[in-house]
């Protein structure tokens, strides 16, 4: 996708919101019967006399047993909820990730560009000519922008104007500072090659510090992943080892007592729905935090949110199918 402009970002979000609304409409087909079951399920002692009790008490139904898609019989409320969340987050996540890779690629090639310009200056080439010669080499995502700049210089556009236009298209903070340095060096004159040598060292140090900071923060990203997995495991254990077992025992107790008001069973489907949505909310916000801590940008965390949503889906889908 490359650079993410404001118009592209707006369009991506519009598409994502439209897909999200579409999946919400589909999800309502699954949510209505499940919520109706959760709210209106008949208690074990409200069955009419003479009517045989169902093989399993309605309080013990899972969300998958209440409603599945009539075509394949595979998709249920868990699937459509995850699909709706991914429809909202996946496209912006890919766009932000691609934009970040594009910006990182530009920053990583700035030291090489400064070195090339410095070497060209040492051979006696003027600065605009040195830029034109540098554009013939490969500098990753910076190469197309340099070629545009070289073309504008060949058309007679002033060097300062072409360099300012470069900072508009390749608008990373490091590129803006580098362009300002080049403009000041070109304006002041003198031993410009020494300025570029110093700039090369400075930019290399800045990038080195950035990589060191990101490397130091990377373990915290994995800590968030580990904490989410632990959270999911605890939720699953509580749901199926404690609440579901307790629900079975309470249903049996209600059926065995003459006074049905002394005990009320848990609704397993309702508990599954609550625990599942708690995990979805945790996955989204944990991903944003992971992006802020690991990459310094919460928007990049949308990709972590999508991965955590997939983990959440795997946990619940496997446990419900078992």
C-alpha cells in the first residue's frame, strides 16, 4: 500500500465501517435467538406437568447449540462477532503497517543518501547535480521520490523548491530534518561535504538509538501477548471447569427440591456470551497497548489486535466444539 495519505486513511475507514455494519446486520441474525434464549429460557421447574423434560436442560445449552447458520451448520455467534471485529480493524491495520514500513524504509536509506551526496561533493559536483547522480542509485522507498526531484531539477525548477516538495511526499520527521539541513548547507555554502559527513554520522546515531529503543521495548509486546493468553486460559477454565459444573449441579438441585425458588441455575449460554465479549474487548485494547509500547504508535497496534482476536477465536471455537 505504501504511504498512507489522509484521503486514503479516510477511505479505508469508510470501507471498514461499511463492512462492519454489514457484518453487524448478519450478526443480528445470530444474536437475536441467543439473547432471547438467555433472557427467556424456561427454568427446570416451570415445565408443564406431564411434559417430558428435554434430554438436556435449556440452562446448559451452549451458544452453538442455540443457533447455527442453516446452510453449513458451522458458523455461529462466535464466528460472526470475530468477523465483524476483523472487518472493522483489518484493513486499517494493514494500511498503518504498510505506511510504517514505508517510513522506516525511507529513514533507513537516508544515511546512504547523505554519504552518496558527500562523496559526490568531494569530486567537485554542485549540490543539485549530486542529487541527480544519487537518484540513479537504489534507496528503497526513497528512490521514486529522488527520481521525481531529479526530474524537477532538470526542468529548471529551483533546487530549494524541489527539496521542499520532497519533504511533502517523503514526510518522515527524520527526512524533514535532513532536508532542512541540506537547504541550510546549500544556502550557506563553504565546505558542504563536511556538513554532509556530520549529518551522516548524526542520522546514523539517531537510527541506532531508535533501533535500540525498539529492541528494548519489544519484550513488553510479548509480555502483553503472554498476559492475554493467560487471561484467556483463566477465562476458559473458569467458564467450563467452575461455572458450567456449578450450573449442572444447581439444575439437578432445582429438579430434586419441592420448592423451586431455593436455587436458580446459571445460564451457560449467557456466561459464554459475557466471557467471550470480555475476551474480545481485552484483545482489542491489549493490541493497541502493544503497538504503543513496542512501536511507539497505537495505530500500529491494530495489527496486534487482529492477531489477539484470532487467538481469542481459536480458544473459544475449539472449546465450544469440544
